C-alpha cells in the first residue's frame, strides 16, 4: 500500500509539473518573442541561426545525392541529416507550444511548411527516396525577409536607380522563388529520371542545371529526360519559363512609370516646382515642407 501511495504521489507530481509547464504563460511569451518576432536581439539571432540551419540541411541533402560525396561521407551526412531533422522537429513543437493560437499556426502556410520540413526523413523509413523531399525546407527561407526589413536602402537621385531600388525587393523575391522552383524541380527530376540506366540525371546538381537551362529556354540538349513523366515535367518547365522571363522587366517598368507619376505630382506648395524624390519631405529647391498627402 505504501509503495502504491508513493507511486501515485510520484505520478501526481509529474502531472502537476507537466500541467504547470503547459500553462506557463511567462515562458510562452519569452519563447514567442524569440521565435516569432525578429525585432529583438534574441529574435534576430534565432532567425539567423535558423536560416543557417536550413541552408546547411539543404546542402547536406544535395551532397548526399552526389555519389562521390555519399561514398566517403555517408555516415557523417546521415548523422547531420538526423540532427537537422531533430532540431526542426523540436522547433516545430516549440512553435506550437508558444503560439497564442496553435491551430491557426498549424494550418497556416508557414505551419504546413514547417511540418513538411520534418516529415520526409521519417517517410524515408517507409518510402525509398522520400527523404530527398527535405529540399522543401528551402521554402522556410521565406522567413529571411523578416530580417531583410531591418536594412535600409540608400537614397538614389536617378529615376532608373530609384526604380531599381524600389523594385529590388520584388525582383529578389521573384529570383528567390525561381531559385526554389528550379531546386525543387531538379530534385523531382532526380527522383523520376535518376533510376533509369545510364541516365544523365545522376545527381541533384545536374538536375538543377537542367531545370535552369530548360526554364530559361536556353535548351542545350546535353541532358534530356527519357521517361514519359520526365518529358511531361520538361514540357511544363518550358511553358513556365516563357511566362516568368518577362516578370523582372515588367516589375521595373511598372515601378518606373509609377515613380515618374509621383515625381510629376509631388509639387512644392511654396515654389510650385516638381521633380522631388518619393521619400522627400522638404523641397530640394526652396527647402519648404512638402505636402506629402
């Protein structure tokens, strides 16, 4: 009886500690500021640390697909892969723990991406090749833009330079997603074509090279798919390439037209002269305050 009482008391203390941990508002607030916010020193440090882990994990997956790397460093790469997966799994659980609305986070875009970033390695135990889907972690790098907002752009005095500056974030986002797209397509082609005999899609870097060449409509023809699925993906990549080539030019052109209209309309109420910068608060001719509205 004494042993049963001692055991029940021990289990009760464990339950109390677990309940206290799950309802620790102070701890949740501290973790939320560090993990979800980037305006604090700890939040910035966590974001930089997370970005480094994501890039390193993606590089490990890519190197593992290269035979020369995997033969010599197979064990080390596998250990790193397990370490990264354990870290991202723990981070995903902590995000759920400290989120004010866990369900909202779980079903949000970032929540789904965070979950998918942890699953491929576990799925690899049941489906061969599924672990290469770890490349989806590149989508987590979208959070890098939270850090970029901390940097200020230098003011430019030329319309073209100003337009490029105003469009730079859009162009970088576009380029960043194109980079993610060609990396993902290259990985998929490696899964589709990599099993064929004497295939040229023998590693992910070659597949990424093929995706870039195909998407930019260069088409060297040195690497070509042979399976029906591979050819279908190749056709889709070609069509996508035609639609995205003109995007950067359109972004800069639209920004130039918008900036030109703003400069034409931004008139000094004192000297009635135009041609001011978009962010200008005072007239560069007479020094009078501009009516921004």
